[in-house]
C-alpha cells in the first residue's frame, strides 16, 4: 500500500463551500464509496485545520497506487468526482496545494 497527505489552503470566505462539500459527500456516500472502490483506496480522510489565521483542508489517502488514484479520479466516471474537483477549484487559494512529505504509515497488520 502507498499513502499520501497534503494541505489545501482555502480562499478566504469559502468555509460555507467546505460545508456544502462535506454535506454533499456525506449524503452521497454510496457514490463516494464506489469511487474509492474504482481507485483501490483503502482509506480517505479529510480534516479542517487553522494555522496562523489561515484555513486549510488536510487530506490523507492510503491506496494500492496513489498515482493511479488521481488518474482514475480525473476520468470523472462518477458525478461525485466532477462535483469534488469543481468545488475544490473554487475554494483552493492560488498555489494552495501543499503536498506533505511521506515519512511513516503504520497499518494495524502487515499488508
């Protein structure tokens, strides 16, 4: 398994869009789960973070291939993918994607 994480710096005043995104994904979990199945994602998690007054989304993925996750998701097979990418484009600040350096991921059992 591979893993990746990063921060997405939010444009000021887009917090309501983050709530819209969260509510939409939550209400369409079957579709979101189908996307994860297609992408061979084991875990996808999202968190809100505030650092020195700036707001961010923190994401984490564990999947068979992180590169393949992004390739498959960009095919926009599921309408939820299109919604996700369009909303992220609206709320992400300029140069706001910050990829974290992977150091360690500890699964409960050996994969």
